[in-house]
């Protein structure tokens, strides 16, 4: 809709300027023939369309609004000079090629008026283009910011979901058992034992084999309750019944369900810290 409006203003402006040039130059060029005046007006309109298109492209891709004030003034003045020179310079060159020298000189009294009309036309066109592309850039920026907000919202939602999943893992663990899925409460886990690429979960209700690494369990299970006492074992401190010395330097845990779990030297240091032992 906005583009159609600009094109309509564009065409009306070109026709209006061509008519203005015709009406202004007619009394200044009283000795010129009607065909010369009409040719001049048509050429003015056609060349104006081309120069305005060029100016439109410059404004669209240069982002003049981001320049400092003195830079803007310099650029606007330079564009005004180029606009007028391109418009009337090319036209006078064509008139010189089309008409004899004596006839071509009849256009010279209209030069000051043409320059004034050119400057006014440039001023109106530059304001129109700047206003239009400012709105367009603002719409693009708003859309970009909207996309960023949506992405941030999605990221926040993903993080929240991951956090919720972590919390759920700290509360319960789902284990696929054939066509069934067993749900084990974390508080009911006695200890976990590594079994190759699997982990055997020993709970108060029985044993469950889950395809997961010990490291992932160590990261997500609450550290205040679960301690990795050995490379292949994680125990629930709430189910430790007794700690015994085993093989001089190593310790042995006796769990409340009767199971025995070996403890490494480093694992024992972590266990003592968790239990508050010196």
C-alpha cells in the first residue's frame, strides 16, 4: 500500500514538474517554437523520472539518518548539486544534439528558473524518501527485536524445561522394563552400581537396569543425599547402616538392605564430608 502511494506521488510529481517547466519557460522563450517547448517539457519529465529513481536508490541503501549533522549537510548539498546537474545537464546536452545551435541558445534564459525548480524538487523528494525508508527500517528493526524476544523466550522456556527435568530426575526415575515403565522414587534408591553401559539401580522395592551413565546420575542426583563412593558405585547416605575398614586403606559400606559396597580413598573423603565426619 505504501509503495503504491509513493509510485502515485512519483508519477504525479513528474507530470506536474514537466507542466511547470513548460509553463515557466514559455514566456522566457517567446521566440521558441511550440514543438521545442513540448520537447523540452517531455525530456524534463523523462529525465526527472530517471534522476528521482537514482536518488531513491541512494537514500534506500545509504542510511543517511545515522550520519552526524555536518556529514548530513555535506551529503545533502552534494546530492542536490548532482541532482540538478544530472537533470538539466543531460537535458541540455540532448537539446544541443537535437536542435541547431541558434535554437539551443533560446533555452539559456530559463536556466536560473530550472535550477530553482530542481532544488525545490530535490528537497521534496529527499524528504519523501527519508520519511518512507525511516518507517521501513523501523519496521524491520521492530521485527528483528520481536524475533529476538521470541528467541529469548524460547531459550528461557527450554532452560526452564531442562531445569524442571532435572528437578523431576531428583524426585523420580523412569525405567523401561519390556512393555512397561517402572517409576522409582529417588528417596527409595539404596545405591547404584555400574554395569558396563548400564546402571543397576538397587531400591527398597527391587533392582532396575537403566541405560544411562554413572556420571549423569552423579550430576543430577542431590549431592547432599547421594555420594559417588567408588568409580562404579553411588550410595544413598540415608541407607548406610555401617562403615567398616576393608583391606587396610579402603572402607566397606554395609547398607540397610544387607548389601555391601566398596569405598575408594577419594570416595571416602567425600563421604566423610557429606556425613560431617572429621
